[in-house]
């Protein structure tokens, strides 16, 4: 069995965010074909879950090192001094880099999961290198810089967008294969990455939900739902916008409407906003989301900036929960607005779209049927990983053949 070294910027467990879901699913799929070693720094509360993760990990070996470099102005300055984006600086450990360098030559493939881990790739490594772009992160910085707010923060975001754009393009062009969602691949191509370097992947939700029976409009209540990691700024910003701009319009039409927000780590802004508006409940982490799905009528994903495909949207589609989102929330998904999702970018249009699903069971069932059909046809993990395995196997064969040719040339030259 070939050996693969998987390097990711944080422990992919517990899988409570879209990024961690994808990383853990990738590890499980890769372990079916390769002997996998996982290398990752331990950030925030990762260390608490190491033992629990190792008990269920599909990997043969693990390399970890604690890293605590908070997102502060001082560290932003230090990242400029080091000449790398902030998140790259915050992910690095000299000890982990040395540990990886010692084991990398024993592996046929090094798989870089996120651009932040690129410095861990040994320069002299001769095997196949794969880059998995979770997002075109520079697009998030660009969009954040365009939002109203503190001019200094907007300027900092604009500068960071330029740095990340250059760095992500460097990672993608320096590795043998790059996997990215279709919309992210388009942005990376604009940044200078050759088209032949890019291969399609997706962020997907829990496709096991396709096996569950359809939700029933008659069983729902007048309740909206939102699921997402609330410590992620795009999620927080979108929810704050929704609560301040959309929610009051909905309450005028439906005074009895409720809104359940599910997710960990809401900051004080969200806590204050939820407390100030009637009908909103911060649920925190909910182990069984089916409790939320069963009596909710509409899922909302009010994202103002971000990149890549949104797991919260795909999850709701897979469960057959009619969803209203923004253009940012729908990007990357091969859908037809109005058929699988309702898409609205201004408060009045979003309120009207949600109102239509609250009151129209025919439209509700139309979206439910079409969203589940699309997920089943296009966006299941097995379909995705079958294609990724094929691309990687082909890349490994080409890399091996090229290595043999170089070796033969050296022998011939030496003779």
C-alpha cells in the first residue's frame, strides 16, 4: 500500500465546521487507498480532543505540536516581517516542520490540506504533491474589505487579500495537483494558476440524510433555523445583518415567528443582537440536528462574504429543508435559483422569499424535492472521492514514470 502524509492546519475533530467535516471525510476516504500519516498543529482547544480522535482515526500515525499564535495586530505585523499571510504565520511550528521533514521521504504523496500548511512541505521532497484548496481565501478578504465598517480594518483586509491571493497562487502552481471547488478554481485561474493544474472537488454536507424520509410541511412550525460555527466571522457578520435588517420585517408579517440559531462560540455582538430581538434563540451546539430540522420550516444562510461551497446550505438541501440564502451562500453549487433554493441579496427580497416559504406549502415541497434530487445526482461523498482517487492515481503514475526517467538519465550520464 502506498503511503500518504496528510498535513492540515488543525485537528480535524470534532467535525463541527464545514472545513473539519471535509478534512475528516478526506482522511477516511484516503485511508481506504493509502497508509496515512496525519500531521497537524493543535490550536485553541484541539489538545482536549486528541485522545478521543486517535481512538477513531483512520490514520496509521500522527504528528502533533501545540501552536498558539492569536490573531492580534502584533502578529499581523510579524507576519509581514516574515513575508507570509497572517494565517500561515499563525499555523507554523518549527518543531512540527522538523518532524514532518524527517518522515516525508518515506511517503509517496504529501497532501496539503489548506494553503496555510505549505511551509511544512520539504523543499527537497520528490514524491507527488497535492494541494486541497478549501476555499479561495483571498476572495473572503476582498469581500470583507468591501463591507461597511472601520476604514482601518477594511484597509488591512484589502492588503491581506493581495498577500493571500499571491500565496495561494504560489501553492497551487508549486504542487503537482490542486483540488478546488468550481468557483474557487475560477478565481485561482484568474490569479495565474494554469487550468491543467486544477481539478474539481466540493465541500459537501451529510449525504446520509438522503436516506431519511421527507420532512412534512404539516409537521413544521413557524420557525427558521440556522446552523454554523459562530466563531467564523463570515457567519457572524451574516447573522448580524439578518437580525438587524431582515428579522424585523419578518416579525411585522409573522409576530409568532421564531428563529433557532445553532452553533458554537457566539461572540458578544451576536449575544446582544439575539437578546435585543424577540423570538431569537441561541441554541449552542446541538448533538442531533434532526431535532431542529423536524419542526423548522425554513433554513436561512445569510452570508455576505466568503468563498467556496457552503456546507450549511448543502446539508439543508440534503435533508430537504427549503432554504433561503444569498448569492454568496449559493455560489459553486450547480443550481437554478427558484428551483432548488431561493436566493436574495437585499433585506426586503430575503424577507419576501422567507415569507413565501412560510405560507406556501406547494413552493415548499417543490424546493424540497428538487434540492434532494440535485444532491443525490451531483453531490455525494462517494461520487466525489471516486473522481479524486482517479486523479491522484493518474498523477502518481506520471510522477513515478518521470522519476524513473530522470534516474535512467542520470545512470546513462554517469556511464
